[in-house]
C-alpha cells in the first residue's frame, strides 16, 4: 500500500548539520506552510508545554535505508537489532518523531527547544503532547539504548 503525505511546514534555523548528540539546547522554529494554513491552525498550541513533531529524514538517500538488523550507530559492542527496535534515521519510510518544548507560538511559527531535526527538514505533522498519551506502566529498555541516549539531549 502506498501512502503519500505533504509537509505542513519546515524547520527553520537551529542546527544545519546532522549530528547525533546534544540536541537538548538546540532551538529552532517550525514554520507552517502559509499557502495551506493560517495562524488559526495554531490557536491554543501555546497552552501546551510540549509538542510531538513528525518529520521526514529527507537527507537520507534511498540506498542508505535499512530494512533488517544492524548495530546501533554502527557500534559492534552493541547487539545486532532490527531497524524497528531502534530509532535511527535510516528507517524504511525515513520518518522521525520528536518531543520538544514549546517556547512560543508567533503567527505561523512555533519556536521550540530540543527538536532533533535540522534546518530545512520537512515537517509532516505537529501534535500537542498530552500526559495521557504517555506510556502507561513500567518502562523497559536495554542498557545499550540508555548508553546511546546518555548525551542525545
């Protein structure tokens, strides 16, 4: 089944280079497409502290997409795990999801902190983060994932 989507906006500013760590202090703007949306599309968003942003890893060439298993970040000390058991950018549909802090909303611009997408990245969707959508029950993750994420934000 083929699914198509159109970007609702783009990341402006922030980091220009794709680097894996230290995203926590990065600030950027998500700018909505002014031909499709007016400021009313963002009414009420400033009442939320965080948003979830779905974006496209547009700089990953199709030939770099992974569909099987690999060592996260190419580190042979970490186990071989399937692409759906990690959050790398070389995913089959090259989709990224990030939760970031809303600093302010201004017209068609959402100023955010901690968005792990670079300038020019197409944004596919923006959702307010609501506590009730967070995980229920105990969270579990392998040690390699904790180590990998130690310096991510």
